[in-house]
C-alpha cells in the first residue's frame, strides 16, 4: 500500500512497524518528517500540505503504540 499525507493512520502504523523503539516524545518536526518520507511505501511530496499533519501523525502513532498494536501481518 502506498502512503501519502492523506493517510495518517497508515503512516502511523508504518512508523510503528519500521521504528518500534523510537522515542516519539523526543522527536522534532524535522526528525519526524525525515522518518515519514524515508518510509519504503511513502509516495507523496517531501513536506506535508500543512504543519498540523505532522502533529496528527505523531499523535496517531502514539495512540496506536499505546494500544498494543502488533502490526497487520
């Protein structure tokens, strides 16, 4: 599945799968952006349409991680 800025849940899930041990609370927006655009299936512009996208993705990533998400496969 290709990821784009419009799929925050997909990006958050992929971040959890690829970077499970990352300290999400210590990430800057620039660091988060680099992690997102380096995801293997990310196929969108190198920056989000609005900076708030990064906050939403980070919040979603934390929420998924806190619920004990183990991946889809």
